[in-house]
């Protein structure tokens, strides 16, 4: 009780003299990451319902470097930015590419990795990625992704049917069922999450799509994949950037990468 009174007296003295009390530093004990868990090998749920994947392991490594608790929150990709802004979690860790449009809404960390966009279709379909080969065809995309924006911007006005789905797993289900002619998504996800699995044996990558102008404000494919953070949270952003640099410098990143890929995903040329 004496300590409380003494603190109160000190505050009164400081305020009476026109002084101010030092700001109390915010405790930094955990990071909650928003995750769309339908996108293997980056993020998905195991049969037992546990989060798994390259992004998940990177998130855990970042938290371990910062000595904080890691929490993952499931969120559909098309509403992941609004959910971040509504403070459902602290950051987005979901294979999200930095684009000019997204950068207006949220801030991005330094690069996590990079990968292009791929169009996949059934072998022998005749689809090549050109608008002529796609005209009248139906292409599936995950809602909220840069692939959805790209298809709606450049293909839909020219006669390509674009269908959006809440999750990438639903895109593949309809592709396998014959309700879709093709699917547009990250190249690594397409390769490791579909083409290299038994269900993808009759399908192939028919086109790779890259953005050549990352400085163009109209660029929809963006530059690199990064972690998204709310605007005006420089302390959290700085900690995440420091952790990314740290796990790359100490070899942790390479160890995690080798678990999933046989190539350097950091320097591939990307987008989701």
C-alpha cells in the first residue's frame, strides 16, 4: 500500500511540475499469425488438425528467434487483410505477395521468398496460357489472391470464364471433377501441392506468368512474398524484419527450406 501511495505521490509531483511519466513499454510475448490453411506446401492442416507447412515452420523460427510464443489463426484468404485490420491477429503469414494495392492497406516485411504464377491444365488439353487458348474455357482461382485479380483483369474481359473459390483445395477438387479447364496459382504450390501428388498425374504446368514491372502501381502480381502487418506498427515490423535476417544469417532458413524444396525458393521469381 505504501508503494502504491508513493507512486501516486510521485505522479502528482511530476504532473504538478508540468512533467510527464515515462511511457510503459508494451509487453511483447507472442505473435498471432493469420493463415489460409488450404495452400500446401506453404500452409495446410495435418490429418490431426495441426498447422503445417513452409510458412508455418518459418513463423515458428521467427518466434523462436524473438523468444515469443507463436499462435496461428485460420482465416480465408479473401478476408485475411480485413481480419488483420480488425485485430483478429497481429500479422499475415500466408504466402502473400507484396503488391501496390495491398501496400496501401497494410505494411510488408522484408522478403520471405519469391515464386512465379503458374497455369495448370490437363495434359493434351491444348491450353497454352494464351488468351486464344483460354477463350471460352473456365479457370479456377482462390478468392483474394493476385491470381484472381490477374485473371479478372486480363482474361475475363476477353471471354475467359473465371471462377473464384474460398480455398485452393476447392479449386483442385473442381479441376479434378472436370468443372474447370485450368487453375491459376503459385508455381511452387501447383508443383508440390498438386502436380507431384497422385491426383495431379494427368495434369501439367502449361504456362508461367511473371510481372516485369514491380514499380508499376497497376501491377497486380507484385514482387516478393512477405509478412503483412497493420499500418503504424513499426516496432512489430522491425522485430519481424530482424528475425527474418537472423534466421537467414544463422542457417535456420536454409534448413527449413531443404525440408520442403530442392531449389532456392528465396530467389525464385514470385507471386500469390
